[in-house]
């Protein structure tokens, strides 16, 4: 799962605190504090959901690492964000097929939407994660 996720960064999180955060192994995380005070204190306090639904309290450095110098299953990551859009598929007189290279937010965003015919053969919904 880790390959689909982006390493946590406190500044990025503060810019968008509604972004979903998960552990390295995919468990749900609720960040409850990002400015814990104290000398050499990990500033992030979070609740991690266990498989039985209980939550445990953990603390992290501002890069989402629980224990400096080692990887841990509790390290924080941003969960992949699901996206969707629409593309146009064209078929040209020589038989070649392609798209116009644009992903539209909704099917209604396609300007001057031509009818399916000579060149435009389909409008297709696409989904991906980042």
C-alpha cells in the first residue's frame, strides 16, 4: 500500500487539514494536535485506529515519522486521493485512434461537445488515484 501513498509533511497537512492521513500499513489516523510543546518533543499527536476499532495515541515528528532512523508501521502518510474526469476518444480517417490530451472535470465541461461520428467516437469517464 505504501507505494500509492505520499509521505506525510506537517506543512502540507496544515495547508489542507481535511486531507486523509493513514499509517504506513493503511490504518485510519486522526490528528488531534500539531503543536505539542516541549524540548525535543514530537509535535504531532494522533489517534490510530486498531483493527478492533479502538484508538491508540501516538506522537510523531513533523515528517510523520514515529521513531527517527527507522521505518515503522505507524509512520504517517497521506492517503491516495481519488480523481475522476472525462476524455474524448477520436478515430481519424487513417484508422488511428487518440485522445485530445485533455481530461475534463465533468462531461458537461467538454466545450462544443461534438456528436459521436466521423472523428469523435466516444466520451469516456476515467478514474485514478494520486
